[in-house]
C-alpha cells in the first residue's frame, strides 16, 4: 500500500510553501486567519499539516496572501520535480 500523501516529501514542500507565501505577504498567522474569517489555530493547523485544504480553501489562502493559485501550483510543481505521474493514464 502506498504511503498517504501527508507522509510524502511533496506534502512537506506544500506546507513550507504555504507558510512562505503568508510570510512574503507580510502576514502573521492571526492576520491571515482574520482575512480568511478563521481562527489563528486554523492557519497553524494548515501550516503544520494537521488540517488539509481542499482546492477552494487553497485558492482562498492564496488570494489572501496576494498569490495567484495557478502561479502557486506551477511553483509547487517545479519544486517537486514537475508533474510526476502525469501521463500515466490507463488506456481503454
């Protein structure tokens, strides 16, 4: 059985990037939380990996940090070595 995504190195990269965009936006966790209408512990949980984000939540996080979602994902893909596994589609 393959490891859960939260145990993969790529997930740690994602968490580091989330904290980085917040920091580069000049925001403390509490300030980002206020922009997201969430608690500071929510942001902390996200950045520690204790809470996962769906795509819409990731988009909101990026917007609050003045980061375009597409740009963020492109940076993530570059950081983890590109689209590994892209093109591995089953043929029917």
